[in-house]
C-alpha cells in the first residue's frame, strides 16, 4: 500500500510539473489566471458571473435545443455557406458542443452559443458583423504570438478576395478562444493540446490566401486581354532577380511561369513590351545596362517557355521612379526604393 501511495504522489507531482510547464508556454498574461493557492480570489475580476452576464445568457435554458435550432437556421441562410462568418458560427457551435459533452459548467457553453447566435442573426438579416473577437468572461488570452498571426492574416487584402482561406482562419480563432477557456479553468495542458490544430488552420489560411494572390496576378493578363489598350503586369525585380544581377530566382521563375500560362488563354494579345527599370542608386550607365539586361532576361525566359508573340525588350535605367526616398542609412534606402526596381510587361491588345 505504501508503494502504491508513493507512485501516486510521484504521478501527481509529474502531472503538476507538466501542467506548470504548459502554463508557461501558453504565454498567459491574465494575472487572475496565474494566481493560485492561498490568496487566489473568485471575485468578478477573476471571472465570477455578474448580473450582466446572467441577464445576457439566462435565455439559453436548453443548450442542446439552442444548438440544434442555430444549426438549422445556418443551413437555411442563402449565399456562401463557406464564408468567414458562416464558418465562425459553425465553429462556435462545435465548441459549445464539445464543452457540453465534457459537462463544462463554467458558462463557456452559453458564451459559445451566444457568439453563434449573434453571428447567425447577423447573416440571416444581412447586417454588418465585426470580425473582432469579443472578450468573454470564461476566456483568457493564450499564445499572443498566434493571435498576432491571426491579425496579420486578417489585415492582408488577399483574404477578402479569397473565400476559401476564410473558414480555417475563423475556426482557428474559435479554437484559440477554446484554449483560452481551458487556461481560464487552469487546464493548461489541455489548452496546449489544442494548439497544433490552431497552427494547422492558420497555415492553411495563409497558404490559401497566398495562392489566391498569385492566381490574381496570373489571371490579370487573361482578363486584360479583351481590352484594346495595352495592359501592364508589374513584377518587382527583388523577387525576380538577385540584387544587382540579371539571373532569375526560383520565385521569379514561378511568377513568369504564371504569365506564360495566362498568355495561353489570352488569344487577343498581339504582342508584349518588356521594360526593365532600376532605382536611382549607382551610375546612370550601369543602371541603363542593368535594366536592359533584366528586360532581355525576361524576354529569353518567355521565349524559352513557348511564348511566340512578338516581344520587344528595353531598359530605361532609373526613369519613371515610382517612389521618392531620402533615408540616410543605405539598407533602409534600398528597401524603400524597391518599387522602382521592376520589370513591366505590357500586353498589346487586339486591334479594333
């Protein structure tokens, strides 16, 4: 019996250490969550329910019925069923279901249903909804670094033009909130177990948004080809070439492959004008030579990959500067002048 108790003590000790380590890795900043033992409080700042919370969530008398009803209403909403808000409402309902199945009595079930209901009512009536995540009584912030990634993806304009990148982002946000609830109830190890799925969803969202952005660039010639006036594709040479060289980088090759592919579905294009530009740094003669080399390198690449349209290639040195920069430090100046280092591919449309 003594041996069994000793083993139990050791197991409990190891569990406590593991949970403490998980708590440290979560990056929790909420002092009420970090406070344990003698002196820890259960007052309102620490998350105790107040009258406002009770009034908000008291109508959810039967959580199961509420979830079934909300799922049915979401299914009936017309339009894109895979958009950001539709996906977020579904993920909040999934979170409520998980918490209910584990007999969570802390109020998170009601809060998750409340979030799902707010979004569902909004999409039903077509009213504007905020993508911001609310502060919930039973949720603490964990992994601020992952929240920074969430905000960075949201801030990228590509996300709005890429519906398929929105559902994984929406669900990653809800999953991070779930992890925050686990931390709030001091289940730090459980909170940490949710993070791989959060990271996977963020990765899916970011990668999909990047693919959408690249597809938009590639499809530009096809959509522009119907115009009689020349249309221009601008490619930053910092991604096409190594600095001060005319050799094409792997990323540049992928961009040009996209142009070649798009030209195949743009029969109205009659020719291409490839113009290279440099920034103002360096001698004018060198910049003229470098910009010409870059334009001719792009022309050779397009030819080598099957483009048979008439192509003219020229370099214009540091002409037509897009930005003016006056930084005193060279590294900052070079970075600021990046938009001036470019290759423009003008698509000459069909004659009228």
